[in-house]
C-alpha cells in the first residue's frame, strides 16, 4: 500500500510539472499546423496577395535645363500603390474609396489623357504625388482637332515646369496593359475600392548629355555648265546679286531685323540690309537654290515618336522634291541653270542649331552662290499654306521671285498667303528656320501650314502622328512648291499657261511621301534618341539623299550646352502593374488565423483546462528576454 501511494503521488507530481510544457508544445504544433493549413487554403483558393497583371513599356517625361532653369521630370524610380484621381468639388483632387487625399504622396496617380484637363493635372502635380502615369491613346485618327489642341497644350504645360516627381507616359494599344489598369482604377470611384495595383518602374538618376552631338545631311545636284548659265540672264537667278545692289540705295531707316521695341510695328516697317563685306562668288559659278528642312524632334518624352507633321512632312517633301529634280537633271538638256542644295538639318527644336551651324561653318563662297533658300516646315497641318519671310517686295528681283509663287498658287488653286515678319534679333529664340539664313543676307523663306510659329522645344508633339497628317494636302503643297521652283529654274515664271513640269510619269508620288512619313513616325527623332547606334533614321535619310545628288556629305556639330542641357533617359522603361489585395484582406486573413489557432489550442488542451491565464502565460513566454 505504501508503494502504491508513493507511485500515485509521483504521477501527480509529474503531471503538474509536465502540463505547462505539453501545453506549450501543443500550441506550437497547433500554430505550425494552422500556418500550413492557411497557406494551403490560400494556394488552393487562388487568392495570392499580388500577381503581375501587366508589363508595359513606359516613357519618362523629358528632363532638361534651359537657360539655367531645371525643367521636366526630375525623378525616375517608382514602386507604389496606384490610384486614380478626379477634381474635387471644393478644389484640389479627390481619391477613390476611403483613400485620404493626404496619402497622394505615396500613390501613383493614373490618368487617361482623354479625361485629364490641364487644371486636373496641375492639381495632381501640386499635391506632390509619388508619381504620375498618363495613358495616351494609341490611335488618334478619330480624335477631334480641339481635343488634340488641348492635349498638346497639356504636353507644353508639363514640359515648361519643374516636376519633382516621376512622370511617365504609356500608350494604350487596345490590347490590355496600361489601358486596363487605367479603366480598373477609374471604376474605383464607383465601387468604393482603392489600392488595386502596385506600380513599379526601375529607373536610375539620369545624367546630363554633354556634349550633345548632332549631324546635318546634305546633297548637291549640279546644274548646267557655267556657259549654259548665261541663258538664265534676266531670270530669277540674279535675285541675290540684284537684291544686294538695289538694297544699297535704300534708306537706312528700313530694316528687316527688329528688336523688342519696334516688334509691334513689323507689318508697316520697311526693310533694309547693311552693306556686305563677304567675298563675292566666282562669276562663273551657277547660282544655287537651297531646300532646307530639319528632321529631328523633341516632344514630351525623348524616346517617343513625335512630329509627323512638324517636321516629318517637311522632310518627306524635301526628299520628294529632290527625287523630282534628280530625274529632271538626269538628262543633260534638262539641267537647269541652277545648282540645287538639299539640306536636312538637326537641332530644329534647339533654335534651329543645325541651320545656324551650317551658315557659320560653310565656305563664304558657297554661301554667296545661294540665290535664295526655301525652308519646309509642317506642310500638312491645314488647308492654308503660308510663306513666311522677312523680305519686303521692294526690288524687282524680289517681286519676280514672290510673283512666281503667287502665280503658281493661283494656277494650281492653292490657298496661299505671304506673311512678312521682321526678325527679332534681340530674342534668344528665332521664330522660323529661314531666319538664320536671312541673318547672313540670304533671301530666305519658310513654307508652312502654320500662320504663327511655335518655336523651341514646344514645336513638336507626341500627339502629332501620321493619323493627324492630311496626305492630300501634303501632296498638293509639294506639287505647288516643286512647280514654282521649276518655273524659276527654267525661267518660265511669266508663262503661266505653259505646260506643268511635274505631271504624268514625272508627277508627285504621294505613296513615296506616305512611306517616309510612316518610317519617320515609327522611330524617335530627338537629339538624344538619335545618339543610339541602333536608331536607323540618320543613315536612312543620308542614303536617300545620296541617291539624288551628285555630291553628298555629313556635317557633325555640337548643340551648345549652355542653351539647353538634355538628360539621358533609357527608352523605353518597363512598368510592372501587379494586382494586390486591399488592406482589409490582410486584416481579415490575420483575424482568421488567430481564430483558427485559438480553436486548435482549446481542442488540444481541452475545454475544461482552458483559461485566459494560460493563454496570457503562453504569449508572455514567447517574448524575448531583454539583455
């Protein structure tokens, strides 16, 4: 009996000693089993906390310095939750669901350009979001002219201010991607749901491109021999020399150049040029007609295709005119009494840096042979065609030259107007490309469908696509310019009823120009993008020009860094949009796990043995001891 009693007391003592250890062990086993069960349940139910929804290319807003001022987007990396936004009734912006407006600094605001007003975008930027993603329509053929004008104004608004947060553009190609993300976030306002996507873009801090290299492309088409040039006596081939002689007799108060004080009196002012000290060209040299167009762009993002009309249409027109005159000059008897110079310049958005470099670097004897220059810029943006020039029709030579264009416009029924505007020599930015030539005393003009210039980095746009170009208007304008030039070259300007040159098998080829427009619009043409050795634009243009000229070469130069500093941006970057569960999902999941563990703990220890004190003791035992 004594032995039995001792064993019974020992068993009770063991139970008292082992009960806490067993309870703790059971709780740990239960917790592990609970976690495994929850993970298995989540995997089987297909409820991941995040998964990749879309991977799309995005283009960063340009970053550059102009006149010492920092402009464009100044940040790159993004890894934040996404949200949509709309204008609040009391001003500012409103975010969907229960997301507080104060959290916008930790959100990527996603907006469709079609739904975004300039005021809304500015309110978003003023709220200092984590980032801004603008979704651009992939097809613009059905977009109205007012909407395009509004979008271009928004683009200029972004380019002309300093934006401290990353700004990206994504193209909605209609196959999901950025478009679906924008639509899903827009529905958040109606469904009272927020934070559905995590937007991630890996980007490093861009570095300034110094120096920024650029390249002019040119080809010469030789005219008839010098002896044959004598047949052109009395023709417009003497424009340059006659203008110089007659302008020496003009009053000194007349000037084709203006400063800010007399800019308002441009239309009524006469023009006058100072005596020139340049070396006279050799008498035996043929006069030259220069056809000029700039081929590069800028736009909201350096690596987005831009500028189909401005100035893709001008480039296509120059190539077509070169093709037409190359065919004419292929026969010795058809060679005119003029050389033709075809010049494709770079740095157009940078104050026409390529044209300025060309006139400053070219041999003065070559410049002296340029009788007049025709610049081509945005030829398919409207029905009306304008000829911008700083020259007044005060000499017979200028009257005959401008008259040749007027008479041909009337004959071909082209709505045509000559706009006289003096050059503002005190401004850092010239209005038109021909003004660099006019400053060197060359008779020059720019043909454009724009009545007012949009100079500088705002001159091209990502919303200027092939869909917005009127191919019929481009073909009509090119034929008009080519026919007018032919009437000058062959001295038939006064014979208005004579046969037209470019018709039939020698007619203007609209398909050729459309093919070039499509090719140019398929690749970015900013100075930064053209640095890429894989960018085919420059090589393709030079090969084409070379095929139409008797002499061709490239001219490399540097765009002055003290005027505009452009920063390197990878193109394009990749945006990953991952669908994530709302915060409430994580809360509900946590509560479910706690409830499961509590039930499992009770089942293991038994209901009668369960007490809140044991639970408290268990969790207290898990806390790490402080040193």
